[in-house]
C-alpha cells in the first residue's frame, strides 16, 4: 500500500491510498485487479492441480481426466465469477489457458487444435460459461429468487411493447 501524505479538503483532512485490501481482494485506484490475490488464485490453483493430476494419474482416458478437471480444477476457475469476471483479453486468455492445458491431458487428442478438443470433449469455452452464469443471475434477480431489489441493477423497458412485462431497457 502506497501512502500519500494527508491532503486537506477544506476543514477535513484525509489520507489518500493507491489501493485498498478487503477480504483478500485488492482494489487499486484505477479499479484493476492485477495485484489481487483473488484474481490470481483461480488460474494459479488450477495449474497446480493440473500438475498434480499429470504427475499422479497414469490413466489419461477422457472419462478420468474430464471428471478430475470438472471436480477439482474448474471450480477454482469459476469461483466468484460475477465479481471477478475478466474484462481484458489477456486475463481471459490466462483463465482459458488452464482449460486448454487440461484438454491436452486426454490421451489421443493432445495434438489436436483447442477448438477441436473442446468439441470432442463437449466442453464450452469458459467465457461462454461466464455469460451463462450472468444470464442465470439476471433471471434470479428479475424473478425475486435472490433477495435483491431488481431496480438497483436493471431498468425495465416501459415502452408498452408486446410480450412480457420484464423486458429490460438497454
């Protein structure tokens, strides 16, 4: 944390900091998560677990690798997705790289292109899973499944158009 000397704003003085840490999340003044423990934890943990799987399992069949990946690795990549969904391409590639590495562990398809491996293994790209998660959360907020007021997040379209009454204003 970089501290700046007290600045005066009229009768009130305050301390300016360049970043703030709260519950393991470090937010910088430009709202980037580059230095955040939470942001780096997913891909880092995923790669550690993939290394452990590669070292300790000799059975590289599709069933074995995919069940290990889906139960041990992917939860780390999708943890806290609504909060830390990557907006930069480099961050998205970092997370997608873990899934790419996992698909290379399956025997017989390790030399295929990534998209072909995903099709063969019936896996969606992780960015598509994040979009799906966002849509599910939107549905739950709009239908009061979550105890959250939808008007805090969404504006309803009041144009009197045909269809249902839960159309969102763009």
